[in-house]
């Protein structure tokens, strides 16, 4: 199956699971043509098709409840129940039982593409080494959440420097067009209202266009003024992981978003939860990404990638056998991650060329 056929078949399967917004799908395809990093982010369905064929033995590894669609822009900040700033993986749309190596190879491949597209000075081998060192350290310690309020001063400084300007953030939110009541599914509207801080808060609901992998799905945001300031809650439509499609599955399957949230070594975001077929979350200026592409210093990039590897193990430890993961990691040949990531980048590059051509 070639990339265009795979895309058409995946979109048809996804449309059988949830309603899709065709204008957003069109925008997604346009962005997929613009750059290889955007293409990688948008095509996890293709990744899960080809990676066992491309990587062979690397794909044979202990199975965990994996992130699936892991990449360097799948990390960000949130506030925990104590109001502390926390950093970690912030999207589990494609969670599925997979070899733990899937997440590591995809994370490294995305770092390689980001390095290439943005002219970063970090060497790919250093990126892979940083990811593996962080992953191994987390396994050794049994995992530990990234609470930036107490520790990790370098990561905290990166996060604080990149928190969004509140005025710009809310101005952008206000630009989305308000939806008529009939345009909002009842279960989405009810979930959004339950997520507001108290009953009866007046709000308007807008359609938000965001993301790449999930672009095309329904996203509704409730915007409100509450006790002197603006607040926002988002409901995003969920479907089974693309892994189900790649395995030839038919019909509905369990959505594993809440399961991976609950099992990970994690300081949770109290606003994120799965309700039926919707993922609910709080949107705010302090929910932000630290993007690899904007880090000016090589040591900052390596430090960030090491943290990403550590956090990946935090998630895997929720379902994986710690000793089995550490043992498998230890027996692998030096350079395995670098070699596998390079192979997958080349596979993605071939698909990108075929898709845009």
C-alpha cells in the first residue's frame, strides 16, 4: 500500500468511527505537503504500518501501553491539583499496546527531522544518546514526575520563558467563530459545562482548529469570563488508535487515553479526562510547549531530549515490567536507536516525496 492509498483508506476508516470536518482535513493535507516534520506529525497511521517492516528486530521488544504518536512537540506544561507547574507528555490520542521501542524510535526520528529542518547544531547521535540516557535513568529510579516548581531549574527556566503572553493567547481564542447550539453535539456540550468551575457559568462555544495528527476531528472550546478573568475548556473527539486500523481491525475498540493517564508515573493535570468519546482539558497560557527548534544552545536541546526520554519511561513504567525493559535495553547493540531512527526518517522522507508529488 502506498502513502496516498493509505491516507485515503485511513481517513475512510476514521470517518466510520467519528464525524470528520472536511475543511480541516483539507488543511491537514496542505500542511503535510509543506514540510517533512509536519508530514511526520500528521501520519502516525502510516508510521504504524511501516515501522515493523523497516526496523525489523528493533520492533521486537517488550510491550507497554505506549504513547504511539510520540514526537518532540508532544510535550508541554500544565498545573497540577496544587497549582504547581508540571512538564511532560501531553497527548495520548494514539495510546496502544506496542513495543516500547516504538516510542523511542519515533521520538528520535522526530528530533532528527527537527534538527534538519531548523538547522540546529546538535548532532543526531547526541540526540539519540540523550533520549536513551534519560530513558535508562528513569527506569533505574522507577520513574519520577517533572514538577518544575520544586526541581529541574534549567527545564523550569525554558518553560517559564516560553509561557504564552495571556493577552495574545486570549485574543487568538476570541477569533474563533461562535457555533450555533445545534452545531454542538449534546454530549460534548454537557461535558464542557461539567468542566467549568461552577454550574451556570455563561459561555460561548467555538470550533478550534489545532494540531496535526488530530486535525479533522471535532474540537469544541467553551470560552467564559469567571471571577475576574477568562477561562477555556476544550472537548476533542476521540477515536480508537490508528494501530487498530493498521492491524485490519473493524468496528469500535477501547480508547486507551484515560488508562494510560491513570497508569503512568505522573503528576496529573486535574482537568484532563476522558468522558465518553471526548477528551476534556483546560486551555490556558501556562499550558505550553518547549519547542526544540527555538532552543539556542546545544546543551539545552540535549538536556530537553534527555528529559523527554526520562518522561517516556515514566509513561511506560505504568504498564511495563521494569526489569524486562531495563534488560532489553541493556542487551541492545550501541547505536541501535540512531540506526533505527535514521531508517524511519528515510521511510518518512520517501512517503513525503510521494505524497506531495
